[in-house]
C-alpha cells in the first residue's frame, strides 16, 4: 500500500480555495467545460518574465512556460506576465484572468498584496531611432499601460498579456508561497501554478533607500505652461481645489510604491497662492501651500529629498533670466528679470534667507537641493548659474549646500558649483574620464535620460526593449552613481510646445518620452505602465546590489557583469536580468563573503572565459591575440569575475604604432569594455611603461633595451591603493592613488591602435607586493 504524501494545512487550504474559486467562476457564467476541453481547445496560454515585451502579434513560443516562479526580498515587488492568445479562426469574447492569496508553511501573502492588471495595447507608438524592438508583425502597436482587469475580448490570432505582481510585506516570513492563476475563457479554462520564494532579505522603504530616483512630474510651476495645465486638463479639476489635492495625494502614493524618492517641488511657484507683497515692496512669504505639498509626499512615504526646479529660464538671446515673484495688477505673479541686476540680487537676498529659515524650522534643510538652469549650453548661461549659486551658497554654506542640474552638454564652468552632476547617458559615455574624476573627487554622480540618448544606449522609450528600462539603475550602480533623472513622468501632451491641449494618453501618437504613467480619471489616480513597473524593478535591483556590496563587493560586481559589458553592450534578454536578480537574492540570503579564487587561462582552446566588444580577438597555441591594428580601446575582460586586490601575470608583445598606441592590462574597470575606469597599465611601442587613471598618466618609466616585438614578462600587483608593475621580478613602476578612485572591478587585456599578443594569464587574489626595485 502506497503512503500518501503529506500536505501542510496551508497547502490543503490553498488547494481547496483554488478549486472553489474556479468552480464559482464557472458556475456564475453557466459554463461547463466538456471532457478534454482544457487540453484540446481554447486559447494558448503561457507565462513570460516581467522584463521582456509581449506583443499582440506574439505567437506562442516553442517550449512555452506555463507556470509562474518568482523570487523576492521582503518589501519588494516582483511580477510576471500571463499571455493569452486567441485561435487564428475566431475571437474569444470572454476572457477573464483571476488570482488570489499565496500560501506557505509560514502563513499567507494576502490578496491585497497581489495584483492582476490587463496590459493596454497602444495603437500609435512612434518608434524612436536606434536599437528598437520590432513587434513580430512590424506594426506600431505596443503594450504599456496597466489598466483594470475586466473581462474582455481577445481578437482572433492576437495575444493579450496580463501583468501579475506581488508586493511582499516587509514583515513576511521567508519561505515558499504557492497559489494559482486561473485563465477562464468561453472555450476552456487554464490553471497556472504560482510559486514565490521570499528570501531572508529586507529592502528599505523608498524614503530610506540608497538610490535617488527623480521623475519630474507636473504639478505647480516648472515651465508655468504645460506643467500647470496637465492635471487640470486630464482630470477636470482646478489647481489647488480639493480634487487637485486628491490627485497629488494619489501621485505621492504611487511614487512611494515605485520608489521615486526625490520629489520635484517648485517651492517658488507654491509660494504664489498665499504670498503677499505690500506697497513698500516687502514680501510676506506664506509657506502653507509648499508645506502641504511636501507633507503630502512625506505622509505617503515617498519623500527622501526635495528637488526644486531651475530658477533660471533660458531666453531668446541664448542667456538666462531669473524667475522671481512680483506684484502685478495687485496679484503675486512670476516674472522674468535679468540675473545679476540690482532687482534680482535684492530679491534673492530676501527669498533665500527666508527659504533657509523655513527649511530649518521644518527640519528639511538637509533634504533640499537647488537647481539653477536646465540643460545649459552657452557661456552666458554658465555665468548666470554661477552668480545664482554664489548667492545660494551665502545662505546655504557647506554642509547645507546641495545642488544638481540636468546636462546634455559638458559644462566645466558650472560643475564646480554642483554637488551632484547629472549628464545624459550619452554625454557621460563620451566623457567618462571627466565625470569619473568629478566622482572620485567627491561630486555625486547621477545619469539622465530624456528624448536622448537615441541609439544603442539605454532609455525607456516604449519602442525599446523593456529590459533597457530596468538596466539603467544597474548601469548607474556599476559606474559609481547614486541617482537617475527623467524629465517626463506625466507631461501629458503630444510635445513640449503649445498648444496645451488635452491628449488621449492611450491612443494618441506617443514615444514614451513625455510620460511614464497615465491618468486614471475616474479615481483621480494613476494608471501604471510596464515601464514604470520595470523601472521599479531596476531600483530594487540597485538596492540589492548596494546591500550585497556592503559585505561582498566582488560578488555584487560579478553578478552585475552578467548583464552589462558597457554603456552600449548589454543583454536585451530580460530573462537574464531576472536570473541576475535571483542571484543577488541568493548571495544575500547565504550571507557569505567574497570567494577568493585564482584564475588562469593558457589559451589553448578559445576565449570563452573572456568578453569583448571591440577588436579581433583570438586564442590558440598558448597565445591571446588582438590582430586589428586600427581597433581603438579594444578590451577583453575576464567574464563575470571581479577583483579588488590581485596579482596579474602575463607576457605581452605589441606591434608597431604611433605614440598614442599601446597595449596592456586594465585593473578594476567598472565595465568590461571600458578603458576610462579602473587603472590601465600599458606599454607604448617606444618602450614607455605607464599607469593611467581616468585617461591621465599618473606614473611612467622607460623599459631599458626595449625592441619592438619583445616579449615582456609582466607581473602587476594591486593592493589597496598601491599598484606595482614588475618586469619579471624587477619592480619598474609604482603608483599610490591618493583618492582610492577604484576599489574593485574586472580585469582585462587591452590594446589601442596596435596589435598585441598576450601569453598565458594568471590572476591571484592574494598579491605579493614586497618585491623591491633594483
């Protein structure tokens, strides 16, 4: 007699609930599935990860997955997609997807923490240039908005995805929780098993996290045009009436849920409703509206930092004007005046001390960041910005002085006055050394996207691969950044130019640049999108990376390398990102430190242990060769491995070339294909041995009796801030980085403008740096 397998009470309850729910739904509809119907008729149903797109023209894939398996920390949201495809020959007129609680041996995750939303198919997506993801049918329809999960029709030969998400409570006991998703149609029913593993890892709430997430959103001020009209036009409310405040409250709640913790707050615009100016020109600043606005986000758990919009407005001459408040026809209004004038100086000398006193009183001074100008490009704008920042510093000295600007041009004339630099991603890519120098010197680094970049870089356009949105925080973590800015969270217009008319955010032509979410008018709320949820996943990944790096920095770095090689070379496969997320959770759950294992490659059977994006690399007969003499900055790095302290041994033979040509070894680079992060130990064709950091030579010497083609037996050690370069056992060059700019990263072989051959490579994580020069 066979023994029955035992089920926990929770599992038995879950099974009964699943059967009961299905029976009730079928009975309510008067539906009785014929024998074999579930197996032989009806829709195709499969599941997809949350970081890849499903299209209406997506066919059922070979080997489709028909279950959901999620991995999450406490305080984290994780998701998957359920795809339902109608037969080619007929519509499905009733499709309904339902779910419920998840149960495990240590309790339940309640239905209130579980969501099922229908994905909305937008018919007129404007495809942005560059690396887009084409629908299978080549059309312009993309799913993005997440709307109410009402029963509906799926057209013949089309696919309708649903977004299934679980927000794990912060006090949820770790363990495995199981449930079901029921896909009910007039042609049959499907039951998909769900499994969620909760790890013994807890993410901080939005207002306590490491990552600084700033989505500019419309409310008050900013451009005083589209910004102040977007919410009234969409919701039919008046600015500052009770229903307007309800919209703001729902925005605040949504931002807390999506870890948007830097709140775009135009303090000067929020002064306008209650501030008065008497006949003597004395300002009576009333902070009540500003306080209510900020407190709304604090109460929602969203606010960690206050970011004010720029107070210098570009003018038609290429310069800037200061926005100030003045009495116009008896009312307080915003007007533009020349910067540096007596009027503008007098105004700021009243406004800024009043602002500082009020922030001090509320305890918000340390949270407050000032911004002078948006995307400056002209010298006159730099002059105006520096005047403004000097005025600001007078009242917010060091320790309370926090500034930030979004830049699409390099602005070395302004950057010394910024405590945070925020270049658009392609500007950072073109000037890595410059921005890394600023970061190493103590300036915080964010990255920024708007209508650019367009190309192979990451951005969150609807027509781009979905995982690009998720990987932006990963990239920021890899390059040592702490924040991300995008300008358009809810700029609900066709463009940034008038006329400011109400737009149908669902069916109008759109790129995804102007808005990430859409208005839920009936509830005065917000409809999320695939991209807003994917952005949330990326911010959560950043928190996991940061948490893991506290005790296991090399493990965190190694996992990040599985998905990103450079700013333009990264996976487009969302499932790989989901797998890397799981690896972070497993490493944190184990709580182990970094493994310290040597690496060696004798180059007798290919280079599968290496990754590269530039150059012509080949491995055979004990040699690793880069044979393209014109390849710039060609790097091949050890795949998915990271080191802090290490010793690297190899032989190097480089070909001919000019003085700018070199070949060598890169230590601790942030991305596998980069030469401008980490430390480059290189040799020029004339025998000069040098060490570079962020593109600058920091130490050099000459190899005596060097001849082109000479095989150089290199031994390079890096321990802490000390780098030693040996030829054989002779120490030729030593450098100590006073700023400790790069503490860990990949190790790679590299060339620039020449060919080179490297002998076998051995990397030891325990370097011996005691050898002395002769």
